[in-house]
């Protein structure tokens, strides 16, 4: 997400090799912990990663 902030969940799924449903379950957990956030619109938005570990 940090390297490719414009990726959609489908793009992340293709890149990682994980199923789309797994990505769809993981991202809300990361968002609730404020490790990532989505900015902008669904079409033109991007991801901001707040975790440096």
C-alpha cells in the first residue's frame, strides 16, 4: 500500500496472491487500528500507511 497507494483491494489481492475476501477482512482491521487510511474517492483515492515497523 505504501509503494502503490492507488491500488484497489483487487489490485492488492493480485499483487499479494491472497484472496480478495481475505484482503477485504484484513483492511478494516488495519483501518480500525489506524494503521492505514483511505483518502479521496473510491475511483481516485489512495492509501496512507501510518505504520513504520
